[in-house]
C-alpha cells in the first residue's frame, strides 16, 4: 500500500513531528501542499492531510490542495490537526471537566 501524508507545520513544528511519526509507522511519503500536484495524490492508496489550526481552520494551503483534488474513488484518507489553544474559554471548558491545563 502506498501512503502519503501532506502537512503544513509553521510555528512550533508540532504538526511536522506528528506527520513524521505517522509516516514512520505507515512507511509513507511526506509532502507539503505546495510541493505536490493534485493529480499526484491519486497515485497513493492512503492519504493523510494535516496542519496546525489557524484562525479556527486548517491551513489555507492544505484546504486549497484538497479543493483541487480529482475524485479518488476507492482511496482511503484521513485528517489530523494540532493546536495550542491557550484561550480562556478553552481552558475553563477543559478544567471544568476535571482536567488540568498547564
């Protein structure tokens, strides 16, 4: 099975760390969205798409690539994201459920 992980990782490179760990397990190729053409993605049996969360969404470059993909009948895909959300509403929501936020 040929696998590919397409990712964007900007600030702390956390998404890149996750992408590389998954690629090691899956024996997958890694690419940034700007380095791969939509038609090339179809050559893979499994494709992962990941990025940090920027303004409550995945990175625009990743979304643009996905918007331009051809139909991929029979292919498997997954998404993943990382986010460092140290905002008051997020902290109060999680701590209210018994967790501790550093």
